C-alpha cells in the first residue's frame, strides 16, 4: 500500500514481480518514478501499439520483406520457443543469411547476417521494438490474427 494525498492505495498486482518495491510513505512523485521503471508492454494493446519499421543497418527492406513473406506461411502459434526459432533458422539460408551465429562469425563475407538478425526483424514488426522479452511468448499472447496482420502490414509497407 502507498499513501497518495491521504488516500491509501494498494500496489497493483505484479509490481513486486516487476522488481518494484513501494515504501509505505511513498510520495506521488516516487510512485510515478517507480511506475516509469515498469517495462512498457503497449504492443499488447492495439490502441497503444506504435508501428516502427526501422530495420537494423545490415537488413535491406527487400530481405526483410522476403523473410516475412516466407515466415508467415510457416508461423504456427503452437510452436515452442525452439521450434519457433528453428523456423526462422530454416528460412535464413534461402535469403542469404546464416542459420547459425557461429557460421556467420566464421565467414561474415558469405552472409548478409544470421538468423538472430531475422528474429530482430520479426520483433520490430510485431512489437515496434528491437528489445523485448521472449518474442515467441509475446506472439502466442497476441494470437495468430494479430501477428499475421502486423506482418502483412509490414510487407505492404517495406
């Protein structure tokens, strides 16, 4: 509980899970400061999702588009994390990317990038960000229709 302007307010469920501890005598400013430390999960909400298709420097729009077109035909919401990433790795060689980071590092001149770069493209398309928690799980929560709609929109924009 925190006291804001004489009103006792209960700490929202999950705040402690996010690593945010509230002191009993917290001021409104402290509460706001603590709330700002919570990761932004706006990509889960259509009204708050902000599309940003700024690709990594080593990814050409044509390569991103080719990857997304192939990925959407193979996407399965029931895949676990390993299966999900194996799909990305299976597409990589088809468009000139290494399936394994180790392979790319051994001979970077032979590849445009690696499967991890392609997963970054997908992360950007789905969330509008380069860094998020586990993307496979995010996609499962968002659902097939939302993910495919965001992928389709990106394909048409790139």
